[in-house]
C-alpha cells in the first residue's frame, strides 16, 4: 500500500499509526503552527481513514503570538479563556488523542522581554494543567512529531539558502524518522520491538551496577536503585492504547541511584543549552556528585548549570542508544532535544524521572528521595556515546554481563 505514497504521506502514516496509534471513534486534537499545515492536512486524512470521529486542529500563528508578548497589556498576558481550557479537558476526559506538531523558531523571541514571555507561558500552563495531566500521566495517547521551519532549517544548515536548507532538513527528518524506508510503518513496528527486547533484557538481568569505558577518557560506574526499571518510549495509555510519544525515539533509559556515580564522564557531542554551546567537556564524580569539571568551550555555561541547585551536580537519567542509529549516523546537531537526545548514549544532570521507578509516579517527594531519586529544577541531557563505548552490567551476585560493545548492543 506504500507504493505511490509521497514521503509526507508516509510520515503522516507513521505519526498516526505508530506515534498515536489512533483508534476508531477517537477524537484527535492537533496543536500545530500554521506553517506546518501541509503536514497537518496529511495527518487529518490519515486520521479519518483510520476511523477518527473528528479532528480538531488548533493552529498557532507565531508572529501573532510574538506580537501578543510585545504589546498586550499584562492582564491580557495573564488571560487564557476558561471555556477553552475546560473544552480541552472535556475532550481528554472523553478519550481524545493529542498530536503536537513541533517546529521551533529559534529567533521568534529574540529581543522580547523574557519576563513578559514567562508571564504569558505561565498563565497558559496553569490554565491547561488539568488537560496536560492527561498527557503527563499517560491517561491519553499522544505524540510529538517535528516539521521544519525556515529558521530552524537555517540554524542546522547555516551555509545554504533558505530553500535549500528547508529541503535538507526535510530530507534529514525523513531519514531519522525512518520515513525513507520502503514500508515505514512495519520498519517502526520492528524498531519498537527491538527497543522493547533491550528493555526486557535489562530488566530480566536486574543489574544493580553499570560500568562504562571509552577511549575518550570516559570511565565510570553507576548504581541503579532497587526499584528502577528500564523503559523505552513505547507506553500504554490508561485506556489500553500502545503509543510512541516521540517520533523519532531510539533510547532505552532508567534512573541512577543518587550518590552512586564514581569516575569521569567525557561528552561526545556539543551540548546546546538555551542556545549556548558547551563542548569538549568532562565531569568528575565522587559518590554521585560532580567534584571537578572542565570544558574546551562554554565553561561558564556549564558552571551555571551545575550551580542551579544541589541536585544539578547529580545525575537523573541514564539512556542507552546504539551508535549505529539514524540520528547518530546523520552526524548533525539538530538544536532540538527531540532529535539530539536520541543521537547516542547519554546521561542527564538533574531531576530523576519518577516513571522509571516501580510505582514512582504515585510516590511523594519524600518517598522518592528515600528511594534515592535525584531532585532538581533542571534535567539536562548530554551525549556520551562513542564508537568504542563498552558498558558492562553487574548483578547483585557479582556476575558481569556485556551490555554494549563498540558503541552498540552486545546481545
Ligand atoms: Zn533521555
């Protein structure tokens, strides 16, 4: 059935069938910028073909948004219509699915007073909290997929014309989302199964310690909390729908035990933090805490990250991504976490994810701390995977099992 389909149609197919796994009779809410309308139109077609009851598209005009940030009175910035927030909540309650089309414009907020922006964003976040809780807690099937914007394309390919860079970014997106394969939906099913297999392998072994080493100087060990579980971004909603919230996704991840990291970690790719670059950096850990660090570029930014709060000096995530994967093979920096986070093995400084602990989402903050989960205002991923990275797992009985050899799964 793929013969004759355009790539945009295939990409829409992946988004609806794999990402959302939209069900017959479901309402689909689409949140998208107007410049992504061509993609949205394809998604709407696929959604109705799959038996959607109705598709509600909510377009944002980012120039209008910018003008609001600049010119609206404060009471306008703080306003979000209650009926609209209630409407979203009602749709979620009635079993709707949500697609967020992501198309960042890195220049949009240039020279806008950040205080006014955060005032408006806070008002939106507060008004939509009941609706978003359906998304965060997995009570609905949802998905984020990206579409190029002129500004984003120019950021990734600065030496090309606007038109060329747009084409090049589309090409890369089709590549890393596996749209450029003959049967993309089947390719995705296989890929999700591969990730789930790795998850099962890691959970079955119930490792309590991992050892990393790479020729770039990375050599450290990390313990895992007793209640940790390995996961990948293939979730099942409370309504029983299996979905993949991020297109693309490559990572298999869990949380480290706070206070257990010892050794040195070298970055393998530059870290883009709010538009600032940190590269060639390394962190030395003792009993979980960063005690020394260096950076070829962006030392001050790294310092400010580490000094955010006490938890910023501890790790909150460990993720495994094969070195041989589409994003890593592209050798590009996408300036976009959805993509860059999936480039290689990474760890995150800061907040640990409660979902990666058995019953974690139901635990209080105190209980999570007792379970040795790190707490911080930040969660900053950075890439540490290399072509020669080896990782061993150690079980409670001291058995050592290879997990990664030469940057890829060892089993
Ligand atoms: Zn991650």
